[in-house]
C-alpha cells in the first residue's frame, strides 16, 4: 500500500517536469524564428468618387524560416508620397510556407480628398510610380507580434 501511495506522489512531479522540458524546448524554438518581411508590390486605384477612393494593395509576406509560420493577422499602415493613405488589419489568418512568400491582397478605402489630388498630380509625371512606406506588425500564435517597416517605390495601376 505504501508503494502505491509513494508512486502517486511521483506522478505529478514527473508530469510537471515533462511540461517544463517541453515548454523550454518550445521557447527555444520560438526564439529562433526570424521575423517575416513585408513588401508592398502592387497598388491599383479601383474607384474614385467625390469623397472616397478605393485601392487594391498587394503585399508579399516572406517567411525566411525553414518551418511554416501561422499568421493570425497583419496590422498595417500605408503611406504614399509622404502622406498617410490607410491603416487596417487583415481579416483572416493564413500560414506562411517554409522559406516562401505569400501574396496578400487588401482592399483599402479612404475618404481623403487630398489623396486623390496627390495621386493625380503624381501620375501626370513621366512614370506612374509612387514612393511608399508600410509599417505594422504580424501577429502569430503564442508569440509577441513581429513589427515591420519597409519603404520603396511601387507602380500604380489605374482602372
């Protein structure tokens, strides 16, 4: 009878030790995950109205890791030619393939009259590209969000 009781005391300790070892193993794996990179690769003006413009924005989200990375959401803010265009959050989660890139297409609407005037002015130039800045964070399960920031030049497709 004593041995059964003694064995009963060891079971919780063994379970606790196993959970601790597994958690520390997961923590070391999480620490090795490199942040995904986000690049704005496409901008299309869809509609223009008096007080509202609608855009399709294409983002390439690249996973530099040898394992797939599940993404709960991407929070973002996009600026064009130094002026804020829109901010938002992706509506659905997805999984980034190992060492791969996923193209995300977002529909943005803005009610900034100045945005349309700025785009029209820029498009009258010799080419139809515009400087952009994108920043935000990538939310992944069980980890702190990965911040990102990128800038460059992107072509604008007109309707």
